[in-house]
């Protein structure tokens, strides 16, 4: 287990040890429903980051004190950890490297229909915008500045470990899947769904 001073985290091997007998801590996957359906750690519950942030006080009453937060790479899980810690939930840990690290460590995954993950979608949209505006800028002076703005946005995303484009793409129907209903999330956490 890897513990950081301000954000306790867990590596995939430690998570595997904790969940080996099926009695480990609650696993909360904070990715979009579309990402969750594509592949998730068995036994995890999908509580999208937006839902978690918006309804953390309601969710707090249905969460165990010991919870592991999971996302694709760890960034959104760290944001969820901060939101839940501010709401008063102790003993939160983040899976280092998220589902990507879990899969690389040969951790089992429950798989559904395959979709592009958000990071790949961001690369496609950003790259396309830069390419198209760069070429079109040859004919329409100043249009290349859109590509410059995209580059600046990606720089800010890297420095802050957040991504505005990713957050916007997460809201698309392709990524959201069926609407995440708080009552359904709570019923799943209670084990009554």
C-alpha cells in the first residue's frame, strides 16, 4: 500500500489483496456510466463524479467509512476523495493509476460494450481542432489562433490535473449512458437494487 501525506492511495496489488475474499472495502468508480459499462473492477459501484459532488451529503449516509475511489487514471478519484473528505467521510483511498493500472497489473475486469475512454476522445477532438484550424488558417488569417487556444487549454489541463474538454465530453449522451439517478445509486449502495 502506498500512503501519501495528504492523499492516501492504494496500488493495484494492495487492492487485490483487500478484495480477494470479497469482503474488502466499498469500491466507488467515479467515471461516467459509459466508461463504467466498458470495463470496471468487479464489485465496484458506479457513482459518477458529477453525481458524487452534487449529492455528497446524501451519499455520505450510505457509504462505508472505508472506501476505495477508482477512475481511469486516478485524477477524478482524487477529486472525489477531496469532495467526500470535505463532507466528513474518513478513511478514503484512491486506486493509484486507476483502472488503467489495475488492468496493467492483470486485475480482473467486468467488461461490456467497448467505447473510447475520455482521454482518447479529448486527443481526437483537440488534435482535429488544431489540424483543421491550422490548415484553414492558411486561407483565413487568424483562424489558427483556435488551435493556440486548444494548446493553452491542454497546458492548463496538465498543470491542474483537470480537463475542461474532458468534463464537457463526459456530458455527451455517448459517455453518460442512461441518466444517473441518485435513487438508483443509493439503492445499489444499500444492496437493494
